[in-house]
C-alpha cells in the first residue's frame, strides 16, 4: 500500500482560503481583517471536522469514516484502521473465551473464577452442581459467603495453595470435596473443585482393612513369638540342633511384630487427623532421652552428638513427637557405617520456626528417591533395608506425626556423603518455657 502524505492537500486548502482573503483585503484596504476572517474560516472548518469525528465515534453504527481529504482524511483513515484492528482482536478474544468456557464446561472438575476481592465472576456446570451455585443470585457474591466451612476459610486466608484442602460437602451428605486455589493474573484466583468421594471411600476401606488385619494378626503372632522364645531358652540336646532355625524364626517374628505395631500406629494417626489432646512438650528433654537411646543403639561404631537449644516448648503430643524424632535418629544410626557420625540439633531458625535436625555421614540418598521417602513400605535399597531390620514405615509415621503438628519434613542428601532430615515447626507452635507460657499453651 502506497502512503500519500496529507500535507500537500492541506497546504492547498490553506492557500484556497488565505489567497482570496488577502486579495479582497488588498482591494478593500482591509488586509488584517481579511486575514483574520480567513483564519477564522479555517479554524471553523477544523471545528466542524472535530464535530464530525465525535459524532462518528460516539453515535454512528457504521465503521466507515466520513469522507474528507488532507490532514483530517489521514486522521479518519488512522482511526478507522485502529478500529478494524481492535475489532479483529475482539473477535479473537471472544473466540478464545468461548473455547475456554466450552472446554471448562466439559471438565468433570468444577471451576470458579474469582476477582481480586474474591467475588465470583464465572463458574462452570460442574462447580454449579457441586457448590449449588445459582447463575442469577450468586454472581458477584464473595466465595466465603457461599462456601461456609471453617476449614476452607482457614485455607483461603493462608498462603499454602500448592496443596488442596479436603472437606465434606456442606451441600450434599456423603460427598467429599477437594478444593484448590490457584493464584493468577493480577491478584485473581481460580478455584478448582473435585469430587473425591470414591477415592476417599477406597482410602477408608484400605485403612480399615490394614487396621483390622494388623489387629487380628497381633494375637497369633504373639503366641508364635512366645513359643519361639521358649524354644530359644531350652538348653536340651535336641534344642541345640534347632537353635539356628529358631533364632532366625524368632528374629523374623520380632520384625513382623514391629511392622504390625507400626501399621497400628499409622492407622490411629489416619483415623484422627488432629491430635485429641495437646500439651506443652519440653523438646530438650525429649531429644536428650532420644540421644541416650541412640547412643545405646550406635554402640561404639557410630559417634552421636547433640546440640539442643534450651527453654523452648512445642504445643503438641509428647508420644507423637517422640516417635517422629526417634524414627529419624534410628534411621540415621542404621544407615551410617562404622566410624561415621550422627549429629542431632534442636534450634530456632531466623524466621522463628523450630527445627529438629538429624545429620549423618551415611550412604546418602539419590535425588529421585527423596520425594517418595515417606511412602509406606518404600525403600531406596530393598536388600539393605531388610538387612538393617527396617519396616519401611518409619518415615511415613514421621510425616503423619509432623503434619498433625503443622510441621514439615525437609530432606537434603548427597550420595556418598550423607543426609540431613529436618523437622520444621512453625513459630505459632513454639513457646518460651515459663509459667505463663505453659498456661497459654494449655489454653490452646
């Protein structure tokens, strides 16, 4: 497309207005009034063009601009080109929005779009069904006015959106929902709702089966272990022939009993997501006791050092915290070779959180295994774990116990150099030791 400058036509227009005006002024000896009249006419023409532009932009339904030449013709053409580009852009955006709504409408998961002030601007059919939303009444409503759940409200006002929150549906009995907030754009949020009722029921069946099977196996296993222990203590000649098989059977029955105890503990933790009773726990005393037990297990083969910050309490359950800390220490001692070191630290980090840290100089863990360490029965090295007598449940117990105390488990490890397991407790769980702090902790 060849560009034609508007200025020649505009100069001609000025000449057509001003030359006759000057000529008339010279004839009538009124040059300045004639010039003023010519300039006024030129300005009036510009004002008229501005009026036409406003009328076209504001009231005309036609995209085609008024006819004109010169500078105003160029302005009309540029505005017209901008309008066409905007029109094409709007058509593309409308098509994208239509496809987005069609795709989200077909999703089995519910989707709710929230404004920066957390009001509903759009939702799909699945969200409408799961949250009982009404297109006419609920648009523009604050999400917490419609989804009244203390657990969701706590999740909504927090910042841990990387994981969903699970809760029973407040609208339908027997329905379990998973809700996750996804921040995007300028302080906007997307709420994803999933119906996990079937998965929740299967998980409940699995937990019940494990708990019942473990409980039923405990009694016959206790009887078998008792007989094997009696046979071990028998000093008869016939017993000497069976001593090695009996020792092996006794060791395996003891290992199975340990697995059952861990399974029952996990079942109790699963059945009660929140601790029944909490109290101020003197962390220093718990860790000192675990350190003493760890030194007994390590013997003279592994050096075990402790560094403990005094005067800090955790509001929690003593038995669960001791179990979690003890499992971390026992794992470190088991997988640290002779001559190695294990270091226990309890300290307050710069952000106010409390950290129980276990560092060893053991075999280390490859990065691909770290995300799965807390899965039940997961082992990095199957043969080595069985030789060490591990049940494969220790770190799963640690994870459950820490979650019930709002804590997280962090793992840093290098193959061949050792590992660091760190239990991090939020500052809201910690109290300085003293009469007032103990009373405050007991009050919750």
